[in-house]
C-alpha cells in the first residue's frame, strides 16, 4: 500500500532487516532482555495461551515463548530475517508485512510484538488487524520505543547539521508518547487496554558503538524525508561530539536509556468485565466509605 503521508521507507526497513539477519549476535543481549521483560507479563495471568504469533521478534521473542511451552508462529517483513528466526527456533515462520497480516480472523490466543512496530506507517491499521486475528479474549502484548529515546542523538545531529549547512534533515525516527500508544489501542477497538512505562539502562563507550548496535539490529535511518546525498564528512564527528556533551559522564561513557511503552490489551469477548454505565450504582460513596452524615 502506498501511504500519501508515509513516514518510513518500508523498502529500506526491509533491506536493513535483511542485513541485520547476519549481525544480531552483537545486540542479542538487548533484544533478549526486552523480550523477556515483555513476556514476563504472562506470569501474572492464570490463563494459558496455546498458540502465539510473534511479530518481528528477531528470534528472541519466539525462544522465550517456547520456554513457556507456547506454540509459536513467527513473522517478519524481511525474508532473510524470517529464515534466521526459523533456523534459530524451528518455529513455523512467515515472511509478512506488518501492515498486511496474512492470517485469518480468530487465529491466535496471543499476539506479541517486541520492539517491532515502530517502523510501521499505518500503525492504527496494523493494530486493528491484530485485534481481528486474535481469538475472542485473546491477548496482545507489545513494547515500543517512546520519547525521549535517542533524544540526545537527535539533538546532536540537528545542531551539527545546522552549524554546517544551515539546514536540518531527519536522522532519528519520531517516537510516540505513552499517551499516543494508549490512544492507538483504544482506536483499534481493544478491550481493557493498559500502557505502562519501562526503561532499559543502556550505556556505550562511544557514539560509534551506538551506531554499530543500531546497524546490527536493523535500526538505522529509514525515514522517507532523509537526506539521500553523501553527508558532509564533518557531520558525524560533530554529531558524536554533541552526543557526548549531552549524555556522557566524566569517563566518556554515554547513557542512552531505551524508554518503552509496554502495551497490553484484549480482543473483546462477552465474558470480559465491563464498567457500569452512569446511574447504575446502587450504593452512595458516603455509605461505601462508612462516613457519618
């Protein structure tokens, strides 16, 4: 689908994930911790989830689900990443665009997306599809980077480019807020939506180490409005200097926490609790609190 106001170049997103299929070992600790933190939410629930769909989990999510005895179907936009997940986990793996999920309605007990939906242009449409492929009372779990993730890097690029050329082009993706994520779940028609904040403390010895991790994970610039010309040779050194000034300590270690929205919501079902409508309460607040007249 062509989006008239597309933010991300989906072809480039796929190419970045193709390349990252061979380099994930360098960022496996981050991906696995993010997946484990998300899937730990299942430990608070008493019900079981026999069949799960893992969207874009790069192998980390599927492994964690398998350890809990859950049958997993994995999907990824990238053919090479899909093969990587299949070879690593042995799961049934599908190469599929998150914006056009090729699954029948009422197929899965659980759909989970760990660090994989922030490159989607039509996020409301994708969430609507996820709700539809869930069985009634099925669970959706996702984690997504939110502001102020990578804010020092964004500012470093903007200041450096402005000083060098007098203009600014985007180098870092726009991230949503927690409130944005809650609104998206409600808009998609999920029941009982909850959005929590989580923070992963990530530190780097240099800005170059950060760039290596972003590339290894397939997370480099894929914005439609990115400048496709060869950059000024002074741009990246200047941006890295600005980054170090903003988040480096006395020893030069950079603190770049990953701020996450952790989303959970349910496909609607008749058995779910529903809030009472106005006027249905039969007990006054004074009586409930035992307050004297």
